[in-house]
C-alpha cells in the first residue's frame, strides 16, 4: 500500500518531525509502513509456540510493541528503526503471552527451583553449573532433570525480555533500552541500569558455548528454534532446552546483582 506522506517527504524527515510534534497522522503512516514487520516477528514467535497460540493474537499483541517503538524511537541514535522495533514488538508479544499465563503452577514452581539451584551453585562455583551439578543439588537424577527441563521449555514463555529488568516497571531495561539513553531516570536508577547491563553482557559471555550460540542465533540472527537446530545439528527440543537454561542462568545473575545493589 502506498504511503502518501512518504511520497512527498523522506522517512528521515518524518522521524524528525514526529519526534517534536507527535503528529497522529505521521504515527499512522509509520504503523502502516511497518505493519508487515509485526507479522514477520509474530510468525517467528509463533513457530516456537504451542498450537493453541493463535497467530492473529500474536499480531495484535505485536502492534502495541510497534506503536511503543514509534513513540520512543530516537532518529539521532545510530540504529535503524527496523532493528529497534523488532525488539519492542517481540517484547510486547511476550508480555501479553505472560499475562495470559497458561503455564501450570507445578511448572512455574519447578522453574523457580531450578533457577534458585543455578543461582546458589554458580555463586559458589564462580562458573556455569553443569546439568549433573544442578540435578545433584536438587536431589534428582540427570534423566529426571532433563525431563523437567523439557517440560519447562515446552510450556514456559521465557525470553531475554525477562532478563533486562531493574526495580519497578518504570526502570525496565530491555535490549532496546540499551540503545536509548535513559533520560527520565534519577542518577541512582541510571547507575543501577548500567550495572545490570554490564552484568548481563558479561554473563552472556560466560554462558556455555551452545547456550550462547542459541541466544545469538535466536535474538540477533532471528532464526527459529528449528533453524537453530539445523545449524547446531541438534533437535528442536534440545535447542528449546538450551534457550531455557540460558535464560535461567541470566536471571540468576540478575538476582545476585540486584542483591548487591540493594
């Protein structure tokens, strides 16, 4: 569909104008322009979701992320809007999925137990804990631990958007936020955000190699779990487990840094 505003003005000019005016007509033009991006991201998310999750619902959730991205995008930053918006769209979809909360209570409980075990072990060992070490600390066999991870990874909605978080909702730190300069925060909150970003970058570097590769391929190369499995030559369910473990490790790191900051 032709975008009338873009026929007479460049997109860069529109971004500059919108940043100052918040003109609804310009925002509507951007929504139409980038609507296909919402469907693209929703399709990627849907590929890794249970069949009960409707694609159209994901698109609807993603539109909120697109609008949020349009309102918060700073054209002066050295980043393309499309790159910035993907994170916001994906984050909005996961936020809505979590609010639906179809995950059984037993699975949530097991997720917390594994996360707590990882926090305790890795704080003591000063390195990533192995599956056998985590299983042993929980008093279960490796096979039982593997079955639990499979159940968690197939039912839970875990994402890097869970990881980048500080304090209350006003201090949420997403991957997208790391591109922005925090202009509306007090100095103490800014220091906390910067520390959390530093810890997460370091924690990602310290992840086991396969878990780190899964995060890079999923969040930065935008591959589906099935496509990542083909690259790493493992099953899709194994990729899902690696992704879940990586997120739990990172959340555990944040738990420790929050305690240190508090």
